[in-house]
C-alpha cells in the first residue's frame, strides 16, 4: 500500500516553489507532489498555456509564468516577474531530448540542447539566486544518460546531463554558506511526452522493459517522490548528490 503523503518530515507548508517545465510529464508530477505536501507552487511553461492552466487548476496554484529557458532574454524577463517572490524551492526540470548524430546535426539543434539543458539551468539559477531564501533547496533534473554511452546519436543530450551533475556538485559547495542544499534526480527511462515517440515503437519498448530488473518502465510519480524527499527536512544533511531513479536500469 502506498504511504500517505506528506509525512511529518516532508511537510512543505508555507514554502514557495518554482517548478520549471511543469505543464507536463515529470515536471507536472513534481508540482503535484510538492503542492500535496503544502507548498505554494509556481507553474512554468514554455509554449502550452492551456496545459499549464490545467495543472494550476488541478493543484490550486495561483501563479503561472512563461519563458523559453534557452533564451537569456526570457530568463531575465522571468526574473523581473518574480522579483518580489521569496523562493524556498527551485526545481530545474525543463529540458529537451534531441537526436544529435555526428555528421547530421545542425547548429540550431545543438544549440537548443545546450542552451536549454545547461546554459538555461545556469542562467535561471543565477538570475533567481537573490530570491532564494537562506536554507532553500535546489533540485536539478539530470538523467542516468549522463553516466552511460550508446551509439544511438544522443551524445549532446548525454553530455548535457553529465553537465547537470557537475553543476549540482559545484553549486552544493558554492551555496553551502547560505545553507542552500543542491541535489539532482537522475531518472532512467520513463514514459513522458518527451519520450513518447521513441517508445511508440513496440520493439524499442520491449527491449527497454527487458533491460529493467523490475520488467517495467518508470512512472513519473516515482521521480516526484524523490524530488519531494530532496526538498524536505527528511534530506536535511544531503547535498551535492545525484540520485539514480532508474529501477536498476543503470547501476
């Protein structure tokens, strides 16, 4: 039976969270879990306002913000919108998943991956740093892809997630004087809008499920539960870590 949430050490009552890319997938699941734990969640989206409004309605969120996190200009605009907000939790979830095979990748695609997954995370965190409270928590969405290699042509995506882990470790030390904890969640293969096309091939799905010791793909709520843990008092002495949430897909 699933435990009740939140437990006493996972209560986020009175805290404010910004969850980037929270109009769908893992970001939505995290927003829902943090709201369930009592946090006031700010929903962020890039393009789909209707989806963001649906999430906000479902969890009772009062604020929705829009920004393309591959754009420094949009990030600065977002920072101005939030300038009077005191943030306790920053969930850097927004990202893109693109094929970048050597010899066939355009500059536009390469820049989109790096600007969104690495530079966007860096610039957003830097921009919002003055808004983060003493003892705030940052959770970055990484991936086990950053720890492995394959010949499938996603080298830049994998490199971007390895970079997220590096940012996480370094920020944990940089921000320790302010008692800000910085950790990452590294999911394995989960079925989301981002991976739906890839998983639509029955043979691909069968092969991936067979690789999982538990014989199934991950569920977004399983990532959200770990994110809640890292945001809560239950993880109060953990920082600089990237937690593998892959069901043994990568060990």
